C-alpha cells in the first residue's frame, strides 16, 4: 500500500515539473534562463533574422563599438547552431570557425574588417538555450 502511494506521488510530481499551467515552459523559472531587463533595447538587433523563432531579448549592451545581445531561445543547441550558422551568411558574414560540442557552441564570423561571434549555451532544460550575439555596432 505504501509503495503504491509513493508511486502515485512520484508520478504526480513528475507531471508537474517543467511546464506552466498553460502547458508552456517558462524559460526563466523552469529552465534558469536570464530574466529580461526592464530597459532592453530591441533596436540593438540589427536584423530581425537574428531573432530565432520564439527568441526573447533579455539584455543588450553597447560599448566601445561593440554590441552584445543576449537571447533566451526555446530551441536546443544543435538547432540553434544550425540556424545561426545559416543566418550569419544571410546577414552578410563569412564564417571563420565553427565549434559545436552539443552542450555549447560558437560561431566566429567576419564581414570586411569587422569580427563577430555567436555563442550558444545550454540550460537545465532540453530544448532551451541562451544565445549571445557579439556584433560590431554598425553590423
């Protein structure tokens, strides 16, 4: 009897984790991704193609001719890597180097004399990553 109650309780707990009441994951609460800052500047993203489907900007920072944009992305490392590898070329960059280890990935880029990088980091949830776009201000 105690074993049956324990199995039922564990089943109920397992069914509760990772999703909100609406069935959607809360990337910040459930996956530990950064909470968007109040003063996020969406115009810091120079091309809408750089926002993968479902991505939300959590931080933008511009300093010394560079812009760093932090994105919460509801996709896995491999999917984000393939997307950003493709989109880099679409927005005018040549790929200099690729590195995908499955739990993190980097794409190093160049356009003329300008260098850029896309960095992808996994979270505690499968299918949710943080992406940092490090771009020249005019890029």
